[in-house]
C-alpha cells in the first residue's frame, strides 16, 4: 500500500472532507492490505484514542480508479 497524496476541497467542505489516494498492486492486494491495516494493534489503539470524544469519520467512500493513457501517474 503506497500513499499517493492527500487533498481537501476548496469550498465549504474543506473542514469536513479529506480525499486521499492510496496505490495497491491489485484489488485483491488492496483488500489484503486494508484487512491487515485494520487488524494492526497499534492502529486499533490510535483509532480508539482518536475517537475518545466521539466518531471523527461520518462515512468512507471507496472508489477504484485507473490512470488514463495520458496520465503522469501510472
């Protein structure tokens, strides 16, 4: 799993929306990577601490993307 980058919208959603792209070798590898990440004891501890005063994520949208022929990211 490789982090490509992080963005926020340039409108009223900038305080409530985080967009990030993570690269995986395949969809199958993505599923494996996320399962391992979510099962990691250190991550579980950090996630629990970050939500001590309530949930900080309302929803997650997972979208599969592929670069166009003219994309610099391939």
